[in-house]
C-alpha cells in the first residue's frame, strides 16, 4: 500500500479553504460546507474536513506537518518571503538544518507547513 491522500481536520472551513486556495494556487476538485479536496499536480490528494463532523471525533487539530520539497535554497527563501507577504505565519524563518535549507509556517489550525530543500 502506498499512501496517496492527506487529510487535515480544520475548525473553520471557509478560512482554511481560502488559505489553501491561495497557498496552493488551486481550486478544490470537490467541495462541500464541511469538506474540500484538492488534487495536486503530482497526483497527491489533499483534503480538508471540518473537525466537528469527523467520526470518530478528531481530538488534536493542528498536530501534523505537511512537507513541501523544493529544488534549491533560493526557492525556499523566495517562498518564505512570498508567504510572509501574503500574511502566512512563519514560525521558523529560513535556516540551515542537518538536511538542508528549511522554514516552517502554520495554517489557520496550527498545522505545520515545512518547506525545504535537501542538500546534504
């Protein structure tokens, strides 16, 4: 089995939908008041589900991290600058890590968004 679907539980679907529409530059392929599904260019399905409707109940929103690999350190820095200009909260500015250049942002529910370039 190969995972091909990421689902994040969110508190406010309109806010999360607006955030990810802008961040991903995509419209969902499926949408409802409590659910949105994006299909990314690499085929990965990325869904948002209002946490109040999840069975069994979701108890820990914001407790995950989504990785965005890029091709260069310069791209990492450029995305950090672009996201900050859009008002995305950056909780770790671009920095060198053991694996390469990275920064971390958060979405409206506190899910971590790690952008990185592996160079080591």
